[in-house]
């Protein structure tokens, strides 16, 4: 069976995604994204360094992108139901496009500021 399609490369700013996993290496992030895609979700891998709204230094496996934050939140329940229970909503893009609100300490604005990406 061929691997499921996984998008890669930077996303337009702003893009709303569900971060499924933040990894130190691209290969591991791609493996996770392929599992997400195989479960029937649009999925991809991005380099957090390409998106100033994200913490730098990670390869991010994500579900999406979605039209807006509400669409991402709505999809989160489906993604969680498929076993990706750590997935959380993030805006990928410039800090300005994503609302300009990065919390102190460099964590991203979003559902779970303790998560890496």
C-alpha cells in the first residue's frame, strides 16, 4: 500500500492546523503525519522555523489546514476520536496574522501553551 498523501512545506499565513506532534527530526514527523493521513485526515509536515507564530526548532506533524480557528476546533474532536488525543489548535503564520499574542516565555498562543510547537 502506498503511503497516504502528506503535504510539506510552508503554509500561507495564517493557516489553522491541529498540531499532532512536534519532533526533532523530519522523518519522525513525516511518519506521524502519514498515520494521520491514513486515518482519513488532511495532513502535513512543516518546519516551525518557517512560521514565526510557532516555537522554532521543530518538525510539526499536523492535521489540516482548516479555514479558520473554529473549523480547526470542530475538527479536533474527530482527530481526537481517531486516537490523536494530544492534537491541539495552532495558527501557523506571522505573529501579526495569528493575532499577535505570543504568551511570555515564547510559547504559542493556542489551546495548550505547554505544548512545544
